[in-house]
């Protein structure tokens, strides 16, 4: 894609630009917001203004035109999820990008240097969404110590031009950021004061003087002045600014080779492992799904996560009979059922399961789903799979909602962290008790959003990244469902899960005909912020063997995986559906009793039935 770089002159925006190019995107121009009346510095919630008069030189060294606009630093809407607000500084960014498109209509993406600031990232994403541009944030969620080391190894040269934290003083203005001694000092400050080594907490701001991307010129500061912006005494983290009065470009005489380290900490993948025989405990680990029960009404059940939680299912075949129309009806019915039971309709939904008879209808269904949640500031997490459905039923939906406070992880930028959310859903929703519901993850290569050959290893890595950002972990998984397509061995999932200390009984593997993006697998996880209490048991009932894995978290939440199968000593024994369902219900009641809950506390029960039954 052709992109514009939101250029502050600092290390993050410059390095993010080079990362975009490393991933195959083409830089067209740079854009910058400068302080109104050429002020030395504006204390903005979102944009850097220190050394703003040198940004022209940074763009010249990059060899691209610079498009500028002034702003006054007013932040009116200070919520994490920005909405259009007249007079807010974000509207100046929006107008700046509009001017970029007017001059360069071939631009389709925007690069920014956001690392940890959700506030900054969501504002760039909001402007990109309004202008139908793609947000590129290749520094997002990268470990700061490693990132600063990568910048140093690449040959980037930057100095401190603003300080605003304990541990840095006006005398540190001009400090060489990439020097080993500086990075070591920042590590010490992190250990002592929780100092962000990349300045993500506003500890300092920087100016790039040289970079491997600066092909022929570098920046030289010829006259500067130190400004004190507050009256804090020495040693108390005074706010100070390096005012650049004069600067120049000089020819580069040496070439620095870019050598950015890659993070391969997750190791090799397991999708090329040849399996010979199962050595796990004797439980059914994979189910060929027969179908999803299709009713013609919506029901709302309640529980006690947060204040209230509901699970609503609905599918009402429309007269037209296509998946999009059926989903529209199902969404209307869910909204009505939730409102009848005291919820704010679809606005309280935090997770949605979408089952389609034919994934070729995915695009049309996605449009309907997006329209339903377009007015909501918080969108649900979601999983979507293709399953066999009864005649006349093209789509089934079930949703979960809560009136309690919840936090939403919704990253619409393309990065190296995890796949961006291209549809009307988010990566995760975390309820007030610390329970995170992560969206189904498929093995997409996050930087390019193309299908990877890594399979289950990558899907699980994405799930772990998302849960980590939500203060959870796969190691604290309450339940996991792994959807796999025909021809993809479910043991790839189990082998990859071993890295997270997950036993085979922690994952329910379900075979389905197809998955989004032609993926071989999709991982759906629910996890808790702390280690969970796990109870395992096996019982016999009506000729069936029931295997239970039940997880408990404080204050009345229980998640169970119940498997029903024939005894291994008599594999020829056939079990009828009624017998299996009876045993399944018995296992569910046993889990509830162990958790100290009753039948009326049931919120959601999903049953996957082998196609052969």
C-alpha cells in the first residue's frame, strides 16, 4: 500500500516509517501538525510538538514532501474511544489527512508510531475509518527494551529534546538515546520508577538526527537553547525543552546497514510434525460437528458475572431466505429479548457466535453485523464458523451480554502484534471480574494479513498476545474451543498448546467444513487474570463415559468442558443421541454442583454432536 507517515520527528514515527517499508509498503509523503503561532511546545494528549521546526528537515532526509497544518492542542473528548467532537485536536488530524488525500489520492494507509498508547492509536484509527484508510502501527505492543535495542541496531540516531519525569533533568537534553550507556540507564530507571524506556509514559520526547533511511543527508543542530517549563527544583523531574534555534542538513559520508532483530521467542512451529499414535489420556478430543440446533425463537438467560449476564440465541428465516436477511432478523430478535430483560440491547453484547451454512455469504453477513453495532462505542468479540444447518436455515447467532463494566481491546491497526480487526468486532472483552473473552483467532500473518502456513502455532500465539494485553494468559484458560477443517490434524493444536502448559483435556477440538480466510483452524479462548482452580473427574452413566474438566473463579463463575464417549474397552459399542445428551446433561449438573451452583445459574450450553450420530 502507498502510505503517508504521521511524522513528529521523533524516533517512533521515523522507525515506524522504516518498518512500514520493510513490510512492503511505499512511502508517498509525510504529514505533521505544528503548534499554532509557532509556539515552542504544546502539551498535547496525542501529538508531539517538541522540535517541531526540524520536522521539515526529517522529511527532506526521507526524500518525501511534507504536508503541514497547525493546531492549538485542545483535547475535548478525552475518552479512550474517540467520537467526532468539534474543536478537538483530533479534528485537525482528520483535516490534515483530508489534505493529504487531496494532494495524493493514491494514498491508502497511514503510519503512526504508537507503541502502548491506546489513546493515540484509537484516534488515528478513528480518522482512518472516516477516510477509509488503513492504519499501520508496526510498533504496537512491541516490548520496549527490545524495541529500543532494535532502533539502535538499525543505525538510527536520536537525542532527547524534552524531559518530564523523575530521573531525567534539563542537563539530559541532547542525550544520545541509542548509546548503550543511555539504554542501561533507562533500564535502571525502569526498575526504580517504572520508567518507560521508550518514553510511552511521557517521560521524554526525541528528535531523529540520522537513520539508515536518510540516504544522503543527516541533521545537524547548530544552535539550541534549554527552556525550563516549570519551577520544579533539581532532582524532582523538572519539565524541560531543548529549543532548536538553528539546524542544517549535511552530507552523509558512511552507510549504515539496517539490521533489525526479529522476535522468535515462540520457537518453531509444529505443523510439520509427523504424528504416529496418540499417547494422551483416553478422551474424545475431536468431534465432527453434525450441526447447530436451530430454534425459531430467542431466549434470554441470566447469571451473575458483573451484575447480569445473558445468553441469547436467535435465528428466524426470512422470506428471502439468505444468510444476511436471517442474521438481520436474528439481531433484531436478540436486541428485543435483551431490552425486555433490562439490558441496553445489542450495546451490552460482549461476545457473539456466528454459525453459517456457507461462508461464501460471509461478506454480506459481515455488512449486516457491522450495521447492527455501528452506533455502539464498544463492539463484541466474535467467532464465526461454517457448520451444517437444517434446511431453510442459513445463519444462527447467539450472543452474550452484561450490564456490568467491561473493557474492550479493539485494535484496527495493522501491526506485528496480532491480526487487526477488519470486521465489526474486537479482539477481546474483559469483564469486571477479570474474565476475558477473546475473539476466534486464525493463523493470519499479522503484518500482511495473509494466511500463514504456521497453522495452530500462530493462532495460539495470537490468542496469547491478545490475552496478555488483557492481563490474562492461555495458562489461565477457563475453556478453549479449537475449530479445525477436514484434513487438518487436531493434534497440531494439542502439540502447540503444550507450550502454554495446557493439557489435551483443556481444549475441545471440533471439526467443521470451513473457516474464515480459508484457515485450517480457529482458536476461541476464555481466560482469567489469575491461575484458576481446575477439577477433573470421570464417571459412567447409561453406558457412557463422561470426562469432566471444570474451572472455577471467585464469586460464582464456572466453565466446563464435558465429553461423552463409549468405553474404550468396547469400541464397537454405539451410543444413541438421546443417551449421549442425557449423559451430557448429567455431567453439566455435576459440574454445577461442584461449583456450588444450580441449574438456574446456567448461562450458555453449547453441544457439538458427531456427524455420524
